[in-house]
């Protein structure tokens, strides 16, 4: 049963690439008052969106995964929500391309099977839409949007996100990753002229998004500080969670008026 709460004003908190930085991730969630120091959900009816790449590089990827598992259930019981997206690091694991993972070899297959189970259940997805923002791991460029326009009659952001998540789930279940959402561009060492929603490079996206008629939040391309285009349509939030320890990490919050502001962890 969902507990009733006087807090009906939901805020949307978006956390970028974690890459095993468990302590930084927890520090950001505590700062946002989504959890308490005992790591219990206190966000009530708020929504947390994590945009993928929780594994690799850092030392505690499975602890991050375990915390998200718990918070997803606790948030649901409180009338809140934890949305988990897939990044390119999880995607390559799903595709059995293990060259970029730093997970111990003996843990890879078990974790891959867990990812597939979560995708089947719907607790792990590829895209999310909320309050005027489409959120994916690396963004949607003009070229990819043109592909979507041919596939979706009378396209809207909600239809688009539903379509992306359907494509993603079918691809995982059939082990067929040929749709352009899975493209890896030349800029990222791939064979495609543009990238998909897991691998697109910000250098390309920032110059090729004008035909996409909605705002986007994404990560993937590591920066020193948050990046936003002049028109506010591209917001890039991957600045490295390990910086929490230096007091320089920030995360976006979307309020009920659809206004996005960055909160700095100090």
C-alpha cells in the first residue's frame, strides 16, 4: 500500500554517470534529501532519475546497484519513484562486449543476467520523459530524430519514449542491436556517422539537435562542469561523481513549474 503524504509537490532529481562512486552517489542523494544517513528513502513522492553507467571505473559498482535496488522499492512504497536508465557501459555488457568493463570476470555473467531480468520486469529502461524533458544516456541528434519520425505517426515526446523503451526491450530479448538507437559514431570509435542514445558524443550532438523539438538531459561525455546550450535544449550533467568529495558536484532538479535548477553539493 502506498502511504499517503502531505508532500504532493514532486521534484525530479537527475543523477548522472556514477561509475562505481558509491560514496559520492550516496552523498549526492543525502544532499538532495532523497535518503537519510542510514541510506533509507526519505524522498517521499519525489522522483529520482539515474541515467546509467553505474558500473566500471570506480571501486563499488555493485554497491551502487544494490542501493538503487533497495531505493526503487522503498520509493514506490512512499509514493515516489526511482527511474533507472541504461548507459553505454551496461549496454556493452548486455551485448557481451566485455572490453570496456572493469567488473571481475567471475561477476560479469551474473550481473548481465540481472540486467536482463530487470529489463524484462520494466525496472530498467532506456528513456524517460518528465515535465518537458526527454532523458536518455547520451541524447538524440537530428539524424536519429528523423529515423523516429518515420517510425512514429504524429510523434510526441511521450510516444517517442514509449517507442524507444519498446525497441530497447525487444532488442535485449532477441539479442539484436541493429536499430540506430544502438549506433556508435566515428567520434566514439564506431562505424556509424551518428550515435544512438547510448553512445552519442556531445561534440556532435551540440551541433546537430536543432530539429529535435524538446529539451534533453543527458550524460555520457565527461566534462569539468555542467554544460547547457544557449537555448537550454541540451543539458549535459556528467561531471564525475567522485568530485563530491571535493564539494564540487552538482545535479539538476526539475520543480513542479518545469523549471530546472542545479543544486551544488557543498
